[in-house]
């Protein structure tokens, strides 16, 4: 048994697309430009990044659906290009959204079919399917056709399917997309329970709170490369040495905002409109207390609540991704 | 071994229910049972009118052809509906033999085709008054089964092609038209130019229709056996072709992301 | 409004490579089939009749799959509900669809004749070319209106395809497009008499071969078609209400 569940070295992937028929134009898009990562057995690992950053491409290379254009990857010690059968026996794949199920079949029949495909022995199938239906709380509706299921139910059925053959490594690609808050919380509980039983989970998500709560380590991927990697606490340090000041205001002008950006110690300033109010967010170096300067700059503007807080994981994520965006504009990349 | 048979058998049946659009009673009766019957009547009356050939020619030929519709469209759906449901990726993630998964899918359609062929032959013989010698029945059933099996694998080949080239229905519609035209079911093979006749020779149905006519004419099983063998060989050929194409397209897709797997 | 509708739907149809290629191939197949059958039957003199008959079959297929398929496609695209939401009588909304398919049907007729000429050297000497040029559009117009009646029933049925696939051959057979009606069992006579396709086919054949006066048949075809149109419009309004109650508009 390999000590790492997932190992990737210099993983790259280019997509070639051809547009035009009479005069074909070839375009190459580098979706993933060299990803290195190692995930230990039983770890719950998060992969975060903006849309089109290369998350799904990375996952598809790791789960054998795509062959990398460069680099190599191993799952439980087996190469994803040459030892596909061994890899596939050990992985489960769940993605968000409501496609990917046979609508005309019941939940039970969907599971029966994939149990057959994923090589669950005939003797075990019935028991295993029963267990999983119970785990994802679909027992009772299990003989209804999937076409009548809600999004949350489909999502849970996806997870049951991914777990049929007791995979050692589970890829969860944005599982909570479009799921209501209560269902999402239950989903997080299910994922946490899985990790507790020793399954390695690679999770991609857009919800920072979800990643913060679940993941032991997180990699932020943007522009096809890993930009930061560490525990949620370590990542938060990217926004470390910063403080966030939030000011509720009514009638801040653009000139005032520009002036605030030039204040000593201010790193970033942004403005959102919430209802009738504007919310001014100012990230500053922790060494400076910018509050007095900011309020002075807003002289004459009616102000509401003023709060100073520690940066969250989301602030850190925004800082990392923005840094990349400043270095080079992110191209439109196929996800 | 039993696990493999389970994959082919049980897996095939579930996939049939999941992917065949025409399993509702209305569709099944309308498209698969009544449709071929009208087609048969059309050609039988046309043949009578023009004096091209007798009823036996048209009834037997079209009954064999009736097996093809379910198989051709079913085979197409068996592969291409995976795209519609977005399940192809999950199927390809299976560590088990692709050949077994997909060939297992052709069997229910073949069985379906056999059922249609038998029902079409029975109903039309009764309505148009064709007498079939009782001794010919076992051989005839065998012949229809061979035709249905060959069509099932033919359909799977079309499905594989449809997987790679977007417009699936185009492929199957053209295939149905070719079968109608070139298998010698409605236009006597002797009337076709040599080139077209050669194409007909490698399509399913052609040999089975020929053999079935001999059986109904009372020529005995010996006279029809070569046709049966030819039909089976063609079925085997398409099975191999379908497996090879599926394998090729899967490999290609992993390299070039050509099958939107998710 | 009708013209714009018909044009747009024809455009939508012509953008799909599937429709185009089908439209290219099917006439060839049908022309070939008809020609070989008539040749094998030792009646090369009636090849023109065969080609015209095959062309009519193409028109019918086009109307049938067009009107049935159009509703089904709109349902898949999710545009059926949008169309039904438009503040117009639903019949006016659906009629352009069927007219558009009839237009593509015209093409099927022309293509069959052209292929017949090119591949098999069928002489295109119509007995009354002018009348033929009138009879074909007239017949197609009639079929389009008949198509509306069909389409209105298709809106209600989730399995419209079942009907579509089943209705192709019987109409070819019963309305005498290739096989003369007289060769059929007697009970089909009354059925044939109420179908506009029968009279349309007869008018076109009469114009092509000069076997009879064209106007009466064409007149009857259009009269029946108009009745179909009226019935279809009534039906559409009723069906729209039913469909809203039975919730069959959205994708099944």
C-alpha cells in the first residue's frame, strides 16, 4: 500500500480546438500548467479556484477520464495512464448538478446498474445498495423514478453511486452546487463522516465556509497552477498581517474611494451596495490603524456601523486570486 | 465467469430500460409493432400492383426487416443517450471490460427485434393469407434470431459512430434507408446494380431474408443453412467492429477530450 | 406574422445538419426505390408517375415529421411553453411551423424529380406543366393545414413520436401515392375519401400524366384542408387549455 492516496507531479493539460471548417484554425488552450500535489491516505483535501481555473480538468486527469499532456499522477501508487483498471477500482467520482443519472430508472436500479459496472460482487449488491440508500436517506423513495427527484435528492444519489464499490479515494467535484442550505449542511456531514472512516476525499467547491469547515488542507488553483497550499489557518495568513475595516455609509463618491486607496497602509479598498447602504471594505496592514484616516476621508458622508475584523478564509482566497489576476489576465479557459 | 455473465445479462437489461426511449406501451405498440406492419402492407400491395413478386417475397422479407428498426434505433440510443443523461463518464469509469458492458447492451434489443419480427410475420400471414409450412417454423425462428442478433450488433456499431459524430439520428436514419433499399427485401437483389448488391451483401438482414424465403417456400433447412451461416458471420463482424470502435473512441477521448464525458 | 413565422422555422430547420442531410438523402432513396420497383415490375413507362408518387411520399413525411417533430423539438428546447405564452391565438403560432415543413416538403418533391432525372433518366414530360406547377403548391398547402390538425393533437400527447412513426406508411398506402386506391381492400375507400392527402395526390398525378381534370381534385383537397384548419384551430385552443390543466406542455 502506497503511503499517499494521490500524487501528482507536473500535471499539465492542453486542449486543442479547431474552429472553422473551410479554413480550420487551431487554438491551443492550456487548462492546467503544471500541478504538483500529494494527498495522504484518509486526508480531506480541498481544491479551490475560480471558474475555469483548471479544477475539473485536474480531477479528470486524476480519475483517468483524461490523459495528461505532461507530468504524471498516481492514485494509491498506480499510474493513472497505464494502470487504469487498478485506479478505477479504487476511486469514486461525484460531480454536482443534476445530470449523470438515468432519469427513467429508480434510484435502486441506477445503483444496481453501476454496482454491476463497478464490479460489486452479486452477493453483496443488495445489502450494499440498501446501506447506501439509508446513508443518503433515500430509502422510502428508492423505487421512484429519478426524473421526479429534487436536486438535493439527485445529489445524494450521486454520492451513493460514488460509494458503491467502497472507493479508497473519492473525488467530489462541486457537490453542493445548487443545493439548498439545509441539504448542503447534511451533505457536509456525510462527507465528514466518510473522511472519518478513512476514505480519502478530494473536494472542489466554491463555498469557502464549506472548505474551511471540512478540509484538512486546501490548494488554491488559478490560471492552471496551484497558487497556495496549506491548512485553512495557514492560508488565512495570506491575508495575514492585514485587518479588514468595514464601514456602512450613504453617498460615498468615487473620488473619496480613490483617496482612501492612497492612504498609507491601505492594501485594497472596495465598495459593495447592500440595500440602500454602501459597504466600504478596506484591507490594511495590521501595523497601521487606518480607521481614523478612513473616517476623515469620508468627512461629510452619513455613516452607519463601523466594524474592524480579522480576515476570513474568503478574504485570503480573494487576495490570492486577485494577485494572480494582476500578474497576468486570466484567459478564458475551458473548464 | 458468473460475474461476467451478470454484467452482460443483468447489466444489459437495466441499460435497456434506462436508455431505450420506446419502452412506454404507446411507443412500443405504435412504433415497433404497428409501424412495421403498415410498412409490410405498403410494399406487399405495391408489389401486387406492379407484379414484381408474390406476397411471400414481401411478407417474409419485410418481417425479417421489421427486426431491424428496434435494433438500429435501440443500438443508437444505447450509446448516445448516455450523452443525453450525462452518464457516459460514470460508465467509462468502470474498471470492467468495455466489450462486455456494451455488447451486453445489444442483446435485449436483439430479443426485442426477434419479438417484433415474429409478431409481424404472424399477423401479416394471417391477414394476407400466407401459408407457412409447419416444418419450416423452427428454422425460421432460428433465421429471425440470427437476423435480430446481427441487427443488434449493427445498431451498436452505429451507436459507436454516433458517439463520436454528433448527429446520431442522422446515422441511424441513413442506416434504416440503406437497409430498406439494399437488403433485397423490397427491391429484388437481381434488379440492383452490382455495386449496391455488394453493399447489401455486408448488411444484416440480406442473407436472413433470403434464407427465410427459402424456408417458407418449403426448400428445407439444408437449402437455407448457408444463408444462416452468412448472417451469423455478418453479426459477428459487426460485434467485433463495434467493440473496436468503442475502444478506439474511448482512447482517443482520453487523449483529446473528444467525448464530452461529463 | 405568418410569413415571418414560417421563414424563421424554415431557417431553424435548415440550420441543422441533420435535417439537411436527411433532406438530401431521403429523396434519393425514395426515388431509387420507386424506380427499381417499377422497373422490376416491367412498367418503365410509368416511371414519371413513380417519381411523382415518391416525391409526394417525401412531402408527407416532411409534414408528418415536421409537425410532430416540431412540437417535440420545441418541447425539448424548452421553447414550447414560451410559444404558448405568446399573446396570439395558438393556432396562428403553430401554423407557420407546419407551413415551413410543407415548404421543405416542396423541396423533397423537387429533389426526388431531379434525382430521378439525373440518376435514372426519367423524362420529365408533364402532361400539363402549368397545372402541375399549381397543383403541387396547392397540395402542399393542403397538407400543411392537415399537419396543423395533427400538430394540435401532438401538443397534448407526450408520446407524439409514437403516432408520427406509425402514421407514415398508412397514409402513403391509403391515399394512393404509389399504389392505386383501387388495389386496396374496399373498406379503405371511405378513409381515403376524407383524407386531403388522397385528393392532393390525385390532383398532382392528374396534372403530371393528364389522366383527368385537375381542378376538382385540387378543390376537394383544399376544401378538406380548410376544414382541417378550422378544426385544428378549434382544437388548438381547446388543447392549450387541456394542456395547461394536465401539465403536459413542459418537457416530460
